[in-house]
């Protein structure tokens, strides 16, 4: 459906919460579980950021004024290209899936390497911030123009 989805197991989130609670109560947590929890913590913050970016991507069309969408098209296409082609980020491990011959390929960014993931997240965050900043500027200019037009309408020409 063209919407971004971030998959981070809720079971890992539950493991993090329970591990933190057990440690807070002073219980000894086995090293293997502790190691898994420490690895999950590294990726959890990335998952949160990626979910925010996905939400931004899935709702950006609602945040733009229809009359200004064409002005934002280039930045939006660059952002979408970065999302759809993460392999353009150096070192990115990307998997593609094709369920059947009628469906398009699905691109999946994997959680294999935290440093590469950080690079990818940084790039898409910068692109999202650029779009947000441009959109805010355009909305501000649009509002100023509307105010000026409203003021002009109040001037009696006779």
C-alpha cells in the first residue's frame, strides 16, 4: 500500500522492560539474557527513530498544502528515493523480496550492523528535517500572503 512499516519485535521490548525491572529489584539475570538485552537496547532507539520517520513518511502528504506540493516535489522524491533504495547508503545490507510475479519488490533494511543503521537513519532524518523545514517556510509564506491579500481586500479603491 506504499506505507512504511518498521518491524521490531514487541517480545524484545518486553524482554528489555522485564530485564530492567529484575535488575532494579536486585535479581541476578543470566549472562545470556543480559547479553541479548544489551544487544536489543542498541537497536531499540534506532527502532523508535525509524518508527518516527515512517510516521512522517506516511503522513507528509497531509502536512503539505495541496497548492504547494509541486514546490516540495523534488525534496519529497529525494526522500522517497532514499527510503526505497537504502542500498545507496554505503555499506547498507539490504534484502529484497518478491512474493509473486505481480507484486513489486519489497526492500527491507536489516538490523545486522548498528553503525550502518545509524548512518542510514542519520541520512533519512536529515532528509525528513529538510522537507519539514521547507514545508514550514512555505506554510509561513502562504499565511503571510493570505494576510496581505485579506488586507488588500479591505482597501476601498473608490
